[in-house]
């Protein structure tokens, strides 16, 4: 990282006070990002959230194993396929988790980013380290994005594993009727996890912005989760159809298109563009708020 | 000794700007209707141990937050280590260690993890030496044994030590310590004092805010006093003490005669009949007469007063502080 690394321990004792310091910015930011991830994933709350998400596919699989198949046409999408192919547990759980449970966990992590530091008073110490206001924001957002991926992977991976354990597993019959191998089926499910992760990025940016506004993390968390619910309600009202293309929840359940043969990527692309728009807009709001904010906590 | 905020242009003229570790001009912060800091002109020489005094709510912490770029000034400006703040915050702050308004840590992380985290936030701090520097800083504040414990299990004093360790992770040119001995036992207070002395001996400028005057008196070379958002006095400790009026104490059985003579010299004699009668002591403030002590004795003797004892009393830091900031809970708001 720096040329004086060799003698740095000894140099700690006696560098001249005004010695120029090494300025390797990129390694430093990676180091901060690693430290942020370590902090996030060393926190018990993070594991509690992921554990709660893992419970969804487990509950679904165990319930079906005990009670048997539901009458066809009832229950969430893909529920009927589970008894034939256990790999569908993950997708079914994703359909169940998407409207409320996933947004709730993301709301907790995104809403906590800056407000949580402010409430502990650690924001001032990070800033005088100095972390750099924008740099800290970017690192916090990056860690939230990693959590989004961890959350969706938890649902899909735990779902596939528990399905494997409790039900027969075989070649995957897609929505279009075609059948693909187990390996390709698993790839499709992983691409669903990627789709959902992207779906949550816009919401994470909203949470990040709300988190810069307050020193009460619960406020930012609740506001973020509530916005996700409100957006879905508006998405369900036909009277607001003109608004639908702009809602960040609009393509949330569009991942079924990845289970066609060949896979239809249109909604993936539309979704990614929409989410990128939200990331840019709320990212800019968060940056401008962060740069002008008086840190009094 | 500068008279604080009224004569603002003075700081720049006091000598070479590079000799100042902290320098502010008309630094002001207004929160909505309240003026928290009002035209402060600080001048902290390099190498000084500067005691930043003031009652609670006098604007000390807000001033410190502005110096560290946490809060934007409403008016005026600050230079820290010769560089404009907050414009060059990224190049100045790596050279500054600080404890601001009490220590703060993530309670679910250990002391070591917390320090490593803050160190990782400083992009100038070499990663290779991080573990060693964290250990050394913990050792310096006597926390080596507790480094692996989660911070929520720390006592207030331990958190305070950890906060000081955080300020010492790198070699700093300037340390800003806001109430560093808060929550420490007498033993810990002594340790912090000797730590400040040893840092100052190494050439580090130390800016300590405190309301514990005795503590400041023991370690500081300079003081500044805040009251109601204004800097009402600053200078070296000696200048500051001399700023107070001297008092003379005369021990004599001839109380009435002594009072007459002292009043004749233009001094303000304390009206304290008990003291005169019981202790045979008459006290007087020198007042505007600025008369030399030996002249006072000569005048007393010439006036036929039997002088058994004579003492010149300098104002203590506490007296000066109270003179400047008001008595008891009656502090200026």
C-alpha cells in the first residue's frame, strides 16, 4: 500500500511531525469496505435477519411435507410444483418473501447505515478519522448491496437445500413446458436471486437517503419499509396505471420470466434500468444531504 | 493577552501564522435562532497545551466540531495546522487525533475491533501496521487486558480510555481532547495528565477542553475561556492569572488604622468586620491604584499601623474563571 510499509512499525516512534503521508486512495477504500462488511456480518442482528429469511423456505417445505399438496390453483405461485420437484421451494419462498419480508430486512439494514452510526455517536469518529463523507456513503451503500445479495441467496439456497432433503429432485420443468437439467435449473434459480438483488437496490438507495436525515435509525428503517408497501399498494391500483412504470416495486415479481425457455430477459433489463434510476436519484440526494449535514450527534 | 472577540483582526498580527496550530477568525455558529458560537478568534500556538475552559453550554464543543469539520461555520473561518478547514478536511484530519463530546463506539464490537474500524476509515493509516498500532494505543491507556471484550461491557472510564486510545492510533501533530477525564477515577485522571505531558514533550499540540480548572492549571501552558458563545479571554496561563486583580492581606491589631491607610492609598478595602476582629486581618484589592506592595507596607508603618504579617494574593484560576463567566448556576446564557 505504501512505500514506507517496511519500516512503518519502527517509524511509528519517530517520523517528523510534518512528514508527508502515503496517499494510496484505492487500497484504503477497499480496506474500509472490508471493515464495513466485517462490522455488518459480525453483528448478531444481521444473522437474525438472515435466519428469519431462511425460515421461510423451511416452513414452506416442512408444511407441505407434513400436510401434503394443496388443492391445485391455491396458495402462492410454484407451490404445486414442490412435491414433484423440491428445487421449487426456493422460488416459492421468494414469491412469499418478496412483498413484505425481504423489504423489511433490507429496510432495517439500509435505514441503519448512517442513522445507526449517528445514534451510536460513531459517525463523528468515522468522519474525523477521516473517512470522507462521500466515501463513507459509498462504502455503506456497497455493504447494503452485499446484504441484499446475501438475503436473496439465503432464500434460494436454503430453499433448494431443504427441498433437496425433503422432496424428490429431478430435471426442472419450466413455465413454458420445456425441461432443463438440474444443473441448469439451479442456474436459473441463481439468476432469480440476482434479479431480486437488483430489484432491491433502488429501495436500498431510498433507505440510505432516509438514513442521512435522522439520528433515529428505527425511523429510517420503518419509513423505508413502509415506502415499499405503499409502492406495492399503488402498483395494485388500476386507477394509478400511469404511475406504475415509475414505481420501484413495479418489476419485483417479474422474475418468473427467467423460468421460460428460452429465458425472457426483458423484465430483467427494464427492472435494472428502473433501479439504476432510483440509485442515481436517491444516491444524489443522499450525497447532497451528507455533504451539507451538521454532525451534532 | 487578547481581549477575546471584540478585537478580531489581532490574531493574524500576533506573529507567524505557521506557528499557530489552531487559528480562527470570527468563527460563528447559529442554530436557528440561537447563537451557539459568536465571533471566536482562537490562536493556539504550536507545541502548546491549550486549556479550553467554559461553563456547560458556552460553545466549547460546537467550536471543536467546527474545527474538525463536523459542523459548518455560519460565519468566519478556521485554520488547523496552517490549513483551511473545512475545505481541506481530508489532508488535515489524518494529522489530528480527537476525542469529541465523549467516546462513542459500536457496542456490539470489541475494543480492538472498534479501533481497527476507525483506523480503517483513515486512508492514510497503513494497514500492515494496524494491529500493532492498535495494541500499542491500548497499552498506552492501560486497556490491553480488556481489548477483546465487547464495548457494551466497558465501564464509563474504560470507554473514555478507549476513546483516548483512538486519538493516539497514529502519531498526531494536534490532539483535540474534549473533557478527557470525564468518568475517570483519580488514578485515571493522573494518568491522563501525565499522558498529556508526555505527548506535549514530544512536540504534539494538545487542545484540551475542560471544566475542571485544577486539572487545567496543572497541565496547560495556555488557556482560553468561553462564556455564552464568546471567547472572553485567552493567553498564557501566567498572563491569564495576572489578569486578575492582586489582593493584599494585612495582619494587624490596628484594624481601623490599617483600613484608613489603605483607603488613603486608593485601594478597595473589603468590608468584613468579623475577619478584622477575629483574625486581625484586613484585606484589600489593589484596584486602579496599581501601587507596589512594598509601598503599601511603608505607608502602613508610616501611618503607625503595627504590621504583623503582609501577603500579596494572586487570583486563582478559579477566581478568574468566575470573574469572567459568572457565579454558580447564574452563568450567562
